[in-house]
C-alpha cells in the first residue's frame, strides 16, 4: 500500500516553490524581466569555462569504458585524492584519499553523514535561521531535528540556548556557515565557543558528539575574506560540500564529505558511508562529473557578482530603515519585515512584483529572505520597486 | 556516535568484490588478459556514439544555466515526456509525463519505489536466485525482504512456494526479469500467473500489493525476442529502469521509475517519490545526463556481443556435463557447480585463473554465476581453461 507518511506530506506546499511558480506565472504576463524574483537560490553566474572544456575533453579522449564504467562506490579514487590534496593545501588538515567520500551534492552528503553518526531516536541540533530542508533531511533518518533559537543580534550562535539544549540525547550538531538564509559567516570566536562546549559536553556525557558542517557556500565570501573552516576547530567534524554554488553546477549533483583525520573512526567512516549508500540507492555520483570537477578543483565561478548585489541591496535596505545584518557571504540577505507578520509583508510585496520569502520556515518568524543570485542590472531596477513598496505600504515608519 | 548497525556490516565482505579484487591482483602478476574474470557485471561494449555526441553538443550549444541549472526534483520535464512517449510506443501503456520519475540508476529507482509502497515492518517478497544487493536495498527501508525458493528446473517462478508466502504482511513483490544471476526471462505465462495470484490475494486481504519490477536488463534479450513487460500484466506495477546496461553507462547513474497509469494513486506517485528524495539525499540525477540519454532513448549498445558469449559458454558447459538453464538475456549464466559446495568449487577454479562467483548470496547454494560481459576473444580462450579445470578436478563424473 502507498506509504501514508509520505502521501500526507503532499498537502504541505513549499513556500519557496509556490513563490517561484508565482514569479514564473507573473513573468508570463508582464515579462520575466519585470518580476524581481528573489525566491530561489539558483546560481545566476555561468560555470567556469574549464568545466565545460573538461567534460568535452573527457568525452573526446577517454574510452567509453574508462569514462562511463562503474566508479568505486566511495567515489573515483583519483578524484578523492585530488579533493584531499586541495583541502589539505587550503586548510592545513592532513586529509588523505580515505577521508573523502564523493556524493550527489550536499543533500547526498548530509544523507550519509547524518546516518553515519546518529541512530533513530537521537537528537540532532541546528541553529535558527536554518535551511528548511534540514527537517526532512534529518527526520527521515529516524533522528529528530531540534532547533536552537536565533541570535537575531548578529546571527552568530545563541550560546546560552545552545548550552541548555545540548543534552545527552544530542549526537550531532548541524551547522551551515556561510549561512542560508542569513548570509552570515560564523566567526572564529563563534566556532571556538561551539567547539569548546561540544568537547565539554561530550566528555561529560561520555559519548562523541559529531559536528556536521554543511558548506555549499564556503567559497562565496565577501570583502576579500575567507570563511573559517569548522573542521579546524573541532576534530569530530564531517564537512559536507557541494560544487553547486561555487562552480554554478546545481543540476549536476556533485559534492563530497571530508572526514577530519582526527575524528573517531576516521579511517573507516568513508567505508561506512558506502554501506549507507546501498540502502538509500545512492551508489556515488556520475563518473564523468567527478572527473570533470577534479580538473577545476580550486576554481570558482565569478562570485564577485554576488558581492555587488549584496552591496546594492544592503545599502538600500538600511536607507529604507530595515533592521538587517550585513551578509558576509552566500547570495542571501535576511532582513526583518516591517510588520510582525512576515507572510503578510511578503504578500504585499508581490503587488510591487517583488518576490520575497517569509522566514517562518527558516525558524525565524518576522524575517524574510532575498536570494540575490540574479543579474545586477535587475537588482538595480528592483530598488525602485522596493522604495515604492515601503513608502506606500509603510508610510508612517 | 558512529552508527553500530552500519559499522558492523564492514565485517561482512562482498564475495563478488573480493573475487574482483583477486582477479585484479592476479592480473598484475600474469597479465590481466590471462585472467578469465567472470566476476563483475560491468558492461564491456562501448556506449553508443550518439550519447557521446549528445553530451558534447549539449555543452557546445546550451547556455550553462540551461544545462547545469537545478532540474525539477521529479526530473527534467521534457525528458520525462520523452521517456513516457518511448514506453507508450513500445509497450502500449498510456504513460504520460506525470508517470515518470528520473532516478540515479536502478538502485535509486528501487530506493524510491520500495519506500513509496511499504512502511517499516512490511514484508517484501522476491524470488531466488536474486541480486544480493536486494537485502540492503529492502531491509534499510525498515521493511523486510523474504525470499521465495528457486524453481531450479527453469528459473521461472516457484508458484506453490510463492502462494504460500504471499501472506497479508506482504505489501510488495520485487521481480527482476531478465534475471541477474540466472539470465532467464520470465515468460508471459509466468507473469500471468504471478499477476493472477497477486490480484487474488490483494482482493482477499483488502489491500494493494505492488509489483516492483527491476528491469536494468530489459533490452538485453537474445534470439530476436523481447522480454515480456511486467507492467502489461499487472496494473499496480512500478517499473524501475537503468540505462547502465542498455547504453553501457553504469558510472553515470541514470534511470527512472515508470508508474503504470492504472496503479493506485498513479497521478501522485511521482510526487510522493519526490518527497522520499528529500530524506535520502537524492534530488534527481545530473541534468546533463538526463538530457543526453533522452537524445538516444530508443538506442542500445551493440548487445549482440553478449549473445555470442552466451552461445560459446552455454555450449561448452553442456558439453562438459554441467546442469545449466540456457539464459534468454542479460550477460549472466548460472550453472550448477560440480560439487555440492559451490564455494569450494569456485575456489578450485581460481587455480585455473577462472573467476567464478559462488551463488550462496544469490539465494541458490550449489550454483555459481559467470558474468560474461567480457571480450568474446577472452571467452573463447577461457573455454580451454574450463575444460582443464573440469577434467582435472572432476575426472570421474
């Protein structure tokens, strides 16, 4: 019989998807260039030329058997080595081939990482604001996601609330820095405090607590800065990466898990991930795409576009009187709505063809998200709509 | 903490993998051309040229955003339509776009199909001999795989045993025709009896019983025949397909589920699969590879090689006095060993550089599998080794 648990979910619609569909429909009426669609986190800049050249070259030079044969279930061994070497060089952690497991994007990475270090009934903590897909990602493993309330001051971590919620049932902590939806990068001080607390509680409870670090936006950081790398602060870290955003390849589903070499069972965790693959039907990402990203491992798309967009939006939002933390990375900004009910706020914005996402699902009611991975020219035109929206709907602020 | 269930599995080694590793190591000693490696089901013929041309053309003509953007979570809509039209034309079933769900190969298809029509605690029946990966595929969903004993006469279905085991707890029946490891194609008569019995029991128990049909070898059928298509015999059928074998693309992880339009909830099953994806980290296969296979949807690699290999091996096995059912398809043959203990039999064969897989894991002890997806020239050379092996080790038969 049809599984009722999954069937009943169909009633709950995705707010982001509905807004995106609305934007598309509205675009059909007035021209999509006139819809200021800030709904979706779909990278707008093209992938690097080197990636395209790599795919074509692989098809022109390798034999079909070399290119399309089964990849080992942990990933192409040479590719894993290239990933390990790149991470070692960049972050100074002694990764080897055995610590890398190739996945179908960050979603695939999280599916493996979560199952490897939790069992049904365990609690996984994350921090508001958070990517709403974490709910099914975690809860469908049989573990339970529990959300630490936001520190709305700067969207770093609310350490008091975290300490209180870090009970013996917690087996893993899931972070996402640079963060979707806030755009904030966790500081070194934040990661140090997080790690200290986790070490202290792990010792107190007598069991490991793993840090699962979801890092699809790791490369998208502004002001010539780098995001502090969580695995440098805490040994029991599984870094979950995707090339979707850094190389603008979201449709290709390619990423990896990097196991900190000092983690418990570091030498066998990738093999455990391989066992998990069998039951969830994963069996590693496309052999061709693994080889292609390995050839452009240290490159990124032109992410300067996102920084320009951030500057334009942030400055205008501040001018208009919004409360907003300046994003250090990603392509999201997360202002406080101008009324308590952010659903009502975003609904009114639609009348100005501004597609904004209310943040109730992100664990931060009263805020809204703008995904500014769109053309800068369109961001510029949207500012006038934003001004009209605020001045007309909220004249007495 | 590390999940002990998965960790403990590491102790159980894969027989096929161990043999394959032995073959590689032995090849390093004596030259791989001298190792008659019948261990792995990795297609030996190249993919069709049209596939290679399609990938290159897609990269040369589409914009990166069109090619690499997020694919809808149920799969590229146009590609789903092309799959539906192809199946409709070939099998006369009224598939539409909404009945097709794109997956990462057959493993991905089964991961979704099983979860959609069972819940933890349910029983899924399959038939010996069976692909050993069905154990984790099914059991990791929380359901339980139960195996109907083989009909060793012709490797069709043991209907008496099936009827007895088709209890009210059974929510799904998993078949694989053409079959790995027997090479046998289920006849129309078999599928009719199977369907009759399932309809009868579903009515008696008052609940649907779904047929999950695993069809990666659907196109690899010999003697100018076609494999009867299970979905034509039973409405509640989910056909799980992979392009791995027909197009020789096992590393690219591309396949689909086709929902019979007359199945219960046929219109929403693909959307239910989409819900399942979220928790298992799937999020649809590579956008590029979806588009590329759609361009060669009705082609196959040169599978005539497998038929020549089947003929050579079958004839020699019969001459040597083996009990063996003639395969109608796939690239497997499944003879009875010449002693009761097929592990001992296959172990002795290694002394003749014949790599054969004992079939205990396939639910059919006393048999062994040969995967003849290797060069015909090598098959020919292996026959002499096979003769020496049999005549030396089993002289008194």
